[in-house]
C-alpha cells in the first residue's frame, strides 16, 4: 500500500492550505482532505525546502512565510508550525517564490509591482531583503501586457542563474546570482508575441528550458547557453485540444478571459512533458496535454505525439509529480477538487486513480507531495 500526504496551496480569498491523504494499492486509490492548515490570505504558491522536506515556503498576497510540518503517528496527523514571515515593502501581489538550490536564499516576484527580489535565509527564517530589481517593457496584447508582470522566478538546477517569466512583457529574464544572494539582470529572451510566459521547466540535462505561455497557450523550447545562461528559442507547440485556435485562445473576448495555459512540468527521465489548460469555454472539464520529448538535443516536444485528456474539473492551476514521477497530483481550482493520475513511464499516458472534492471548499492551486511511504499491506 502506497501512502502519501499531499499539501495544496489555495487561491486568493482562501486562508488555509488543504492537507490530503492519498492511498493506492496498485489497483485502486483514494484521496481525502484530512486537515486545513492556517497560513494567511491567498496562499497560492507553496514549495518544499530543497534539503528538508518538512519545511514549506508559502507565498500569499503580501508575505513570504515558512512553516514546518512534523508527521504524527500516522500520515493523517501531525503538527503545522509557523517559522517566519517577511513582508516586502510595497508588495501586495506576490504570485511566486522559490528557494535557491543551496537553501541560503529565497526569491520572489510581485506581479503588480513588476519586481523580482532575493531574500536572506538563516536556518528556516527569512531575515532580510538582499536585492530588488524593477522590470520594464510591455507585450503585444495591451489588455494584459501594458506593463511587466513577472509570474515566476526559479534558479537553474545546477548554475547560478535565475529565470523570471514576465507575462506582461513577453520576455524571460536571465539574472546572475552571486554567493551572497545578490542578483543582477544579465539578458532577456523574447517569447512569441502575445505569449504571456507564465512558468518554466528544465530538461534534466540542464541545457534546455521550456516556457509555457498563459495567453498563447503554447510551450516554447529554448536552448540554454552553458557559459552565461542566455536563451535561444527553438520551436513553439500548442497545448490546446484540436479545434481551438492557439492564436486567439487566451485573449480577452469582451470582459471574459479565454483559455489560459497553466503549468508545465518535465519528467526526470527526460521522456515526457505535461501542461495544463484552464478556462475552456462550455466544457465539463479542462484539459492536460501530454507530449513525448525528442531524445536528441534540443529535446523539443514532438507535436505528433500530443494527447489531450480531461483534468476531471475546472481550472487545473497546479500539477505536480511525486518523487518517482509515477503519480501526478492535479488541483482543479474552480471545482475545489483534487485528483491523482498514474503515469505509464513508457508511453507517458495518464490514468486517473483517485479524486475527491475538498469539504473545506478551498480552491487548490500548487501541490507538493509532503510525505510518501510504501508497505506490503
């Protein structure tokens, strides 16, 4: 029996994370909400400490927070301890935060302030702001891109480079990082017009980056220069189901948003890429796109391999594999539902094995597999 605890960030007006218990015996599975963990308003993004999986970075609208989850006698119990909080001055819409690979620094972006910053960490406490950079520019689609809107900042897995997805300026900024946590702008790579870069994922070899465009509903493959981290665009593929126009799907129609791509992830074996599509119109569920990756550099998604399946709910904002890349957690924000799919490691296909509504009515966003164990019973 496989037993896991999956923790879910929640959207805007929610004031707690959802903790769920997942069980799977190889043929059938179950998932259920077991606790709600208080942690500010709008804790939309969460990420585990790179060295201590019990420590979690939580990003709400105006604060960065760290918490520790200590397991109890069973995976369904445990304590939730607040460790530290830091409120960057004049920031009110922090949409993403991440740890440095050595856990000495935290990085974050504020969508409305158009800024990216680094913060010092002592132990698990966020102690001070180190450096803040204000971005400039705009994109091709004025209603969403009249100014910069950074949506994510992550460090390269092996190098001192940060990548900032600027949804408002149609650019991916490359920042240099020094040993003290200071950051400086090194270069910027353009995306396709009206692409709206939201998040990135790295190929396990570290020489290719994949950017998902919220507005353009596509994934662009970039080669990473191994001397300075700069990016060179290779190819863009659509994440959408057949019949939806990728050139207009994410643009506003009147006051309503169109389809929006959400998350992109790549398996550690370098075989498969997954992306989520949100806000499809007049459908019972949104979708997940599955691609095989070319085995030769630059490992681009093979367009003819694309499969699109239902996410079992509406607005799959966050998708996350367990540590073995075998099980995929999917949070459907607008349905307040969570699902787990099993991956076929050979084909990349996904099979739903568990799902449930959240009794708290929390709207799930980002997910982390907080703990996992397996026994013979």
